[in-house]
C-alpha cells in the first residue's frame, strides 16, 4: 500500500469528529441519527485500515458486526422517532424533554 | 493510482460529512451521507476489503439511507426547517472541542507499527470473510442474527397503529 495507514486513520478521526460535532450542534433527531451513522462509519474505516495493517481479518469482521448493529439501531431508532412524531408532532430533541427532572 | 483514489475519496467523504452536519434540509443531510458511504466503499476496496465494500453499498446505501429518506418524507412533509436554531453558543464551543478531539485522535493514531507490505491473495474476499464468520466468529454471528430478529419485532410493534398499541400497552 502506497498511501500510509496513518492517512486513512487521520481521515477516520476527521469523520468521527464531524459526527461528534453534528451530534452536539444539531437538534433534528434525524440529523442526529445521521451523525451517529457517520461516527460508526469512521470507526469502521479505522477497523478496516488496521485489518489491512496487521494482515488479519479480525478487523473486517468487527466492521461487519458494527454494520449489523447499525442497521438494527437505525430501524428501532427511526420507528421510535415516528412514534414520537405521532404523539408530539415534532422531532426536535429540545422539545422532547418529558424525562427532564 | 491508489494515491489518486485515496485523495478523491477522502475529499468526497469529508465534503459529505460536512454536508451531513451543516445542511439545512434533512434530505440534503441524507444525500450527503450517501456520498460519504460511497466514498468509504471505494476506500474499503483500496484496503483489500472487497466483501465489506459491497456490503457497505448494499446495506448502508441501499437500505439504511433509503430508510432515512423514507422517514424524512413521512415526517418532514409537514414540518419544513424550523426556526433558526438557538445553538449558536453551543456551536461556538463544539467546533473548537471537535478540533481538539481530532488533533488528539490523530496524534494517538499516527504512532503505528509499519504495515504488512503485502496481504495474501483473496484477503477480504467473500470466501475468506465467510470462513472466518462461520468459523471463529460463529457465536457472534448467531447473536447478531438474534439481534436482527429483535429489531424486526421492535419495528413491527412500534410501527403498529397507535390505537392498537394503546389497547395493548396503556390505560384508555
């Protein structure tokens, strides 16, 4: 590989950071979900890069399981979101504060 | 060639990531996410992870983003972009903190052992990953299938009409 592994990992860190900032800054629950997907994908990129660095498939398998968990998370999260929208008529996370003490 | 592919994919994924965070319309965020996922699939190919690259396109781009778009159409037909967000102060803190996080992660990640220069033929192919999946990782694989079933059941329960949900779950 001619591109150093560090370049892939720095890119992965940048994508993870973008996802984190998205979670902190945005209020629409849908965009929060997408930012979380961004973070999961950044971690997947790190897994795949390190699998290549070590010549060991375990990293790719970890990325596979992250993919499965992300799919389940999106399905359950989005159906909860639709439910919240049905009862509260909003998906703004600042408005959904029923559990606030 | 690999350098060119990496540069193009890196620029595309960073631009897409910025789009996810900064786009005003959720639809634009979803389409930016699609760009990120496609660029990452290309990167997986350059990293000898063919199977994951295909999976990335099928599962993420094909299923998850479509699900996002579907829910956006369901919810946001009636709620266009709400009033300007009052998180300006929060963003002013979040961006420097994010930069600090990036610098910290990058500095941790740069002290790496030298990579294995060549991987054997068929590394990351469907056959190699499948053999690992049904050998070493058989138990996690079965647990993952159980998790998927739980997700399906949860989606069916949550997606059923509110009246039937009330009858089963709550006082009238």
